[in-house]
C-alpha cells in the first residue's frame, strides 16, 4: 500500500449523547480531508468512554458505543468491517432486589501498540454511535481518536474509497 505520511500524530476528541433515553444516536465527525490530494486518515488507536448505565433494581441496563468509518443505522460490532472500536457497559440486576452487578465488556480500547494502524478512513467523516438499553435517562459516550493524515497514490486511494463505501 502506497501511503505517505503528511502530518504528525493528531488527536481528535468527540462525544455523542442519546437524543432520548434508550435511543440509538449517531454523531458525524468531519475530518476535513482533501480528496483532490487523495488524503486519508490513518487511525492508530481509539479510546471510548461510556457513561455508566443506570442501576435500577430488578432491571438489566446497558450502554453501548461504537466508532465507524461509515454511517450506521444500528449499534456496530467488531465483525463489521467499517467499525473501528466498540464498548459495552452492563448492569445485570434482573432477579435482584438491589441495583445488581456492573461489568464492562472489552475491548474498550484498541489493540496493542505493535500494530501500524487499526484502520484507514478514506472519506471525509467518521461516526460515533451510542445506545442505552433499560436506562431511565439519556446516555453519552466520549471518544478520542489518534492518527495521522497521509497521501495515497491514485490506485490505493480508489481502492480504499471503494472498500469504505461498499462496507456502508
């Protein structure tokens, strides 16, 4: 793959909040890439920070979050080629008189640093998704994306854009 790094490491912080309790909500983040110069964004790492689910007696609650290179209509999973990272926090309280037991499902963060990158975003935007299940109030997710801008040769750029668009 012919990529030439054109920037130092860039850190992008963003967040998304549900429009209502237990409502799938997505936020579009503009990278301001220059398609005329075949510019892409090489993602090196992602951190996701979910707001805690509500502790409601006898009720299972959950908050799910994901980040993807294309727009989604439902929560993304790691089996989706356009999803870069996912996180899930649960409180299992069904059958309990108290608030239940809380736990997080990994991976909340990206793989070890020995990888060159975890994804390449070739279109102008990436997307944050959050959805709660069984909560009394709207939940949110904050994200931090680490990466750098790069220029691809024409064939590589065309392949990356086509792959990203077809995975939508």
